[in-house]
C-alpha cells in the first residue's frame, strides 16, 4: 500500500469545475487533504503522471458524476482504477463516493454505483463536504496502484490483448453491468439472466475487450474464468453442440474432473453441479460463436443462472438481438486510434500527425486495420509514411487487401441481396442515405431493402439515426475491392439523379432526409458533369 498523501481525490469533468472548486474549499476547511488537478500539478510536470500519483496516494475517489463525466475517457480511467482497487479488497465501491447532479441514474456506470447510495448536490456543498469527510474516516490506507497486468492463466496472445487495449471504458462498464444486472433487480431488469453477447465487425476489438475485462475484473469471479472457442464448429446446431461439449471436457480436465468417466451428454450437468456446490461466481467466455438462425443455441451455450455463472458470447453478428443484452464494439474514438498507431510509428511533425489522423479516419478507426497499417509502417524502418500508406489504400492496391483482410471476411457471410445493396452504395459514392430513397433506386426492385438493412445492422456494417442509414465505409471499400463494382455509366447516373430529384419533391421528408439527398445529388451531378467534360476533351 502506498503512503497516503491525500484523503480525497476529486474526479470531475471540466464543465463541472466551479462546483468542484467549491466542494474542495469546504473539504479543506474541514481539515481534509484534497487532490484537485488544477491545484496539485506542478509546472513542467507530466499531467498524466501527477494525476496517477495523486490518485494512487489518496484514500478515496469522489466522482462528481454528471452526464458529461460519463463520456470523458480520463474521468472513466480514474474511476476504473478506484473501482478495481476496491474490488481487490472485496468491495468495488469501498473507495468511491459518487455525487450525482443529474435527475436520473441511467448515466451511472457500472451498475454497482447506480445501486450504491450516492450524494446529491441539492443538500448543499457544506453538507456534501461533511458526508465525504465521514466516508474518509471509515477508510484506511490509500487506493494504491492497480497495475493492468494479465493474470497468469492468460496465454501470450491474450496477454498482448490486455496490455494493448486502448480506451473502451464505456464498453467495459456496460459489459460488467450487463453480466451483473441480475443481482440488482431494482436498478435494471435482467429477465434473461446473467448472459451478454459482444459483437461487431471483424477486427473491431471484441476479443481484446473481453480478454481485458476477464483480467482486470477477475477478482469478481473467484469461481474461475473459463475460455472456450467454437471456431470451425460447423454450420448445424448438432455440430456446434459436439464442439461445445469437446470444449467443456477440456475445461473440466483443467478443473480436475475425471473426464473419461463423464459421458458427453452429462458434462454440462456435472460442471453445473460443481459450480453450484462451490457457490462462487464464475465467468464463461464463448468465443467465435457462429451465425445461426436457430436460437436454441442459447440453451446449449449458457451455463444455468443458478450456478452463479456469467456467460459472454462473442461473435461477428448480433444474432441474439432482443433476447439477451448486446454490447456492440464499433469504431474507436479518433484519439484512441491515433494512440494505437503511435505505438507502431510516432509522427515526425505536425503534418505527419495530420496524415496519421486522416488515415485513421479513412480506416474508420477499425482496430485490426490500424494494427495492419502499424505493422506495415514499423517493418519498413522509415521507408513509408502515414501519407504514403494513405495513397496506397486509395489506389486499392494489394496493400489495401492486406489491411482489409479481416474485415472482408464478413462479406463471405452475406447473401446476394446484401451484396447488391453494398455494390450500389459503393457506386453512388455515398454511404449515408435515407432508407426511403434506397428502396427507389434501380437494381433493387426485387430486394427487401428493409430486411437487408436489418441484416447489415446485425453485422455491425450499418447504423441508423432516424430514417438515415450509414454503411460502414470499410465495408463499402471491401465490397469495391472484392467485387469490382466499377463506376456508373452516364445513363445510369442520369437515371439515379432523376430518381433523387423526384424523391426530393416527395411529401413528409425530414430536414435531415432532404439535406442528405441533396448532398448525394450534388455529388452525382458533379460526377456526371466531369464525365461530359472528359468526353468533350477527348473528341478534339
């Protein structure tokens, strides 16, 4: 345990600075030693190091948990360190006091904090300070360091996932809350039990996130953490069940079972009885869950809730939507994506930093694509730059196929209807489009566009805001590379422009639909005008 220098570490968003300053003043008036970043960071000293040292040498963290606090990565990092320190001591909320200035608790993460008694600013800053002082009297020692190091049961590959994970604090909290919602019925409904699915495009970082969670939150699962893979299980429910039973036998052997004495059809019950007898919560991670329409798969893969087991199912497609909680792993924030690239190659100057950020956005901040580019740049010992990598991707070279190798595999799982829509979106040159407009475009007459959009959404290849759909730009690029969609002919361009023009005169369009449609038609008209000019030039 580190030496205790502060009684309280005040964690807050910049928008709440005034309220926190007032609280710090009252706490110090009561004789408490308080760390506030603007007061306690010396000039020319690393802000990150100063904050980390201040946190680790404080008795507790007081989180001014506003709605803005919930979305600030720095705030969430501080909160997670205090949470994990308390978890290590047997009570994750032991070293955290939440002040909630909002009328709702929906923004509070994780679920333990929403369930815990929190302070309200309406009591007045003096009473708040008294509550904090009383809490600190009950706590001994400091938060201390909580190193993010993998547990010994992780493989080398899994350890690298933990050490290399950047950000994703909201997803980690959501995963933890979903798994434990069954223990807090007054806070959150969990009719389905302690099961959650994690999905997203290949390379988004699903396995990395779950691996990090299983390592950092391991103290919450004294009954053990068990990792199973269904890779190559086959396409039928029976084939999947055979593979799952094989994986269970492997885990049972590690636990100490005499697996030779347990028939395959008895292995699930044998493990369930063992878990129930131990009475300790355990975590079961089922990776590489294949896409299946038969939802009986859930009854096969999830450990019974009465055993104290929590189950995470990892797959590319959101197969279990509306049945169990789903955590979707989408693109990384640009700041995290840039940090990931920096691990492979630091920018040379401001121009290089801009090129790095542009490249990250071009790859829609997909972790696997960024890592592929990072490996490429590092291995070339300065012979390539972020700008040259961007040029190669835009030229759709072999390098582009290499970068998109993992994300392209999702196309192999799609049907002809999904691919037809993706090819048309690529030809349009606009991956954001109103659903109503998409249904009117030529070539999609015999396609249920609504069903296709639902399917693309399940693959995390499309997202919706109101009636506007956005197709993931990497999916569109992968479609172009693998299916050589080509450009629209002049006749086809004119036909599409006419359709969009007619659509713009439709009744009851939203302002957003009109804006997006006009942007598409302007781009297409510019493309058509350029084609006409090129034709004129070549005629002379």
